[in-house]
């Protein structure tokens, strides 16, 4: 099914063709590194606050019309020949056929694979990129993207527009993303959206550790582990996401409203 799902978000316009060429041109900016180096003058801190606010507003404007998303987390280091790349590509395609926009960090590896699967299935594909000291090359399967200096803003946008989260194998960045998202759900800052860990061999030892150590020492509750569904099945993951999104969060299939130019939307 290629119909887009309708929720609280509206129809997405076609992005300018020049965006792909602009990707990463600010990636050598050291603004965030200076920001996190300690206290500075009041004037500089105020300017930094304005810059953060500006990036926040720009992200909201760019992604307001992306439609109900599923965010896919995962490593940037897997190439096209890796089985996890193939798994993420299949996942992206099935999510698109279920009517979701596929959102990733916009880079290579798992991110590229999920975006690629969505595009090949005729769905919509978006990315929320981070500028880094070492420039990150974009993947070629994005319909729309937005780029941030600040990791916390980038993660917020990956979380804000999604009705479910899927994590494939990854490293420190992937762990950071999934645990921050889990904390938001644990503390009630975010609704209890579906959260799936794909790749049993990779993720099960972590889940077992949480049950045997963290749960045993009562630093977490059982629901904090039970929230994660660990599976190798794309079909199981997408069915769970689709059914819960439509039954619990009010999504339905239908036409989307268009942006209003007079509100600065595009």
C-alpha cells in the first residue's frame, strides 16, 4: 500500500534540486565544540542561544510536512554488501508501503539503506544530518533533509516527527540515540511509541544484560526492557508499527493538507 498515512502532519512539497549539492558544506564548523568548551562572555552565550533557536525553527519549518515518520537508527559503517544493509533496505521498503515516511540521520550505511528502500518502494525519504569536523557525505536517496550543528537538536528532530523507532546494529551514536529515546518514554516526556531492535544476535546480549544486572539491582523497571521488541523479521516489525500507530495514535490513510506560503511554509 503506497498511500501516505495521515496524522497531525501535512503533505510534503517537492524539495529544491540544489539541496543535495549543498549537503555537508558547513560540516567543518566548530561552533558546537566552542559552545561546549565552558563558560564564555554573556554576549557570546546570548548569540549562541539565538543560533540554537534559529536552527530549531529552521528544522521545524523544513520537517513540518514530512508526514507520519518512522525513524531508523543504525551504523554508518555497513556497506551495500553487508546483511544488515540488506535488512535495513527491506525495512525501508516495507515501511514506505505501509504509508510511512522513513526518517534517518541521512548518512551512509544503515541510514542510506533505509532511505534507499523507501525510495525504491515509491515512498518518501528524509534525513536529519549533523555537521561534523570530518565532512559526512550524503546518501543519494533523500527527498528532503535538514542539517544541524548541534547533536541535541538533530536528535530532537529525529524523535519529534516519528510514531515509531527501529534500531539496527550500530555503535556509540546508535546507542546514544536509542537510550535517549528510551529515557524520554520512560519519563513520560514522549508517548510510548513502538520501539524495535532489529538483529537478535546483535541486540539480545544487551537486553539480557539489562535484565540480569540493571533490573536485578532495581535501577530500571521491567517495562523499561519490555518496551523493546527484538526481532529479525521485517514483517513483524512493520505490522506492529502499523497496527499500533493506527489504533493508538489516530493515524489514517487520506489526503494531506498543503503548506501555506503566507506562513513561510514550503
